[in-house]
C-alpha cells in the first residue's frame, strides 16, 4: 500500500527523494574524493620512501629579553657533517646527501630558454633511489661522477617539453646551460606531476660537489635522507642515527639535540589527522543539508495525511488499527528516503570518482560512506515520517469519514 501511494503521487515523491538524493550525493561524493586523494597521497609518500627518514636542524621558540617570543633555529647541517655521517653510518640502509641550490634557475638549449622558475639541486648517487624518483631515459649519476663534480645533469619532463619538443631521446647527451654553466644531459626523470608545493618535472639535478662549488656557503643547510632496507629496522636505524649524529655535531652527554628526525610516517599521520577533521566537517555540512531534506519530507507527509483523511477513515472503519496506519505512513517516508539514498549514493560515487582523478587520486568504492548514507536515510525517514504517521493514526474515524 505504501508503494501504491508513492506511485499515485509520483511527481511529488520524485521531487522529495531528489532533495534527499542531492544531499546524500554531496556527502558521499566529497567523502569519496577525500578518501581517494588521501590514499593517493599516502602512496606518494610511500614512493618518497615509506621506510625513510630525514635529519633536519631543530626549530624551536625561546623567550626573548623583552618578554616576547622569537623563533630560533639550530645550526645548519654542513657539507662535511653530512658526508661524514654518510661514510660512518654502517647500517643496512642508503644515505642521500643533497641540497636545493635555487628555485629560480633558467635553462637554455641553443635558442630555446625556459622561464626562471626551474629548481636546481645538487644530489649524490643515492638520491633518486632514496626519494623514489624513476629515471625513464638515460641513467643516474655514478659515485665517481658525484665525487669528481662532473658537469652532468638529470632533468625533468617539463624541461624536455620546452627545450626539446617533448622528445626525450633528442635531449640525451645534449649540452644545456643552467644559468651560465654548461652541463651534459645523461638522464630524464619519469613525469610525476606536482607534489608538496614543488614539481619534479620542472627540476634539474647535478652532482652535489659541482653545485656546492657554485652555490654553497657556510650557512647552506644540506638534506640528509636515510632509506632503511627493512621497515622493521626503522626504530633501530633512527636510534643509531641519533647517536652517530650527536658525535658528529660534538654534543656532550645530557645536552639536547640541535637536530631532529623527521620520518615519512609522521607526515602521513599529519595527513590523516587533517583529513579526519575535513571528513567531520563534511559530515556536519551534509547533515545540515539532510536536515533541510527531512523538513521537506515531513511537510510532504503532513500534506499527504491531510489529503488522505477520508481514506484513513475508511481504513479505520474496515478495522485498521492505529499501529497499522502508523506503520503504513512511516514505511512510505522510509521508502522515499531509501530510494533517494540509493540514487544519491550512486551519484556520489560517480561524482567523487570523476573529481578524484583530476586531483591526482584513484578510483575508490566507499563502502563505509555507502553504509553511512543508508543509515542517515533510515534516520531521516523515521524522524520525518513519525509525526505525520502518528497524526494519521490518531485521527477519529467518524470525523475522518465526514471530511470533505
């Protein structure tokens, strides 16, 4: 009977369930996109080295003489310290030493020139393995090339597009200029797109000794990244790193470290915390939308009770109980909500997975959010339908039969 009454007022039912469908679509769609992007970023962090961690100079805050607060940094990690650590760190792991020389370099090839927005970095022979960068054409640097500081470079795909008409094979073994220095291209990185505010595709990498001679100063801060071969050895590797680097920095026993260990999993935990807050905010906004849909559904059900007053009187005259009348109207509200929920979940998954690839994510079926959608629709149906159903159940049969 509930389905028959819905079919009898099809247009009104469709408009009502569409309100619910769009609310669920927005909720499920946004949550699906958030999850897919979060999983994609997690994979990217794994590509940066799920078993890796870095050594960075310590940042902190201390009170100034005037009672205010100012920011203080530890001494930068010098080249000699970084190289000494690399030589003395005897652990099943790879150590990479690098530094970002400039983000405003210009690269030239014959008459072609890039904009002054190229990142130029000095790296060692382990850099690409530790960072998870894939070389699509050519090869990485050898240890002898790094130690000798030979003028050779590995470049990103954006530079190939601008200077070599998107033909990587044409770029290999060519001489390019970074600033006013000539370098030979020996490798081209696989395209990876933008991540963490930078672009691997718009970067040039040269041996660290070469770049140090051009851009290095006494205050240059070098990056130390350690990639452990076995994830189970992370804690042991970090403990040994702290002990060894304290010796290299000349810290006395009991003295606080002027450096800190930053692991990739801490970045993932920050990401998870932020996405959790984002999900909660999305659910809150979705609930507001569904509240509007619930009010609309309750209004429609109250109108339906008024229109069917005489019909209710006939049901009661034939022996229908209050319970059966209440159940019938409540089922109508729940059915409308669940149909709207099904449509909304389908559209939400579709929208979420259309938006996600544009933001760098991958396809995802959000089983948890689908269950949340069904549950919310059930709650909305019960809450919206209960009062109109109770009103219908309490109608006096004699007065109802005389209605109109």
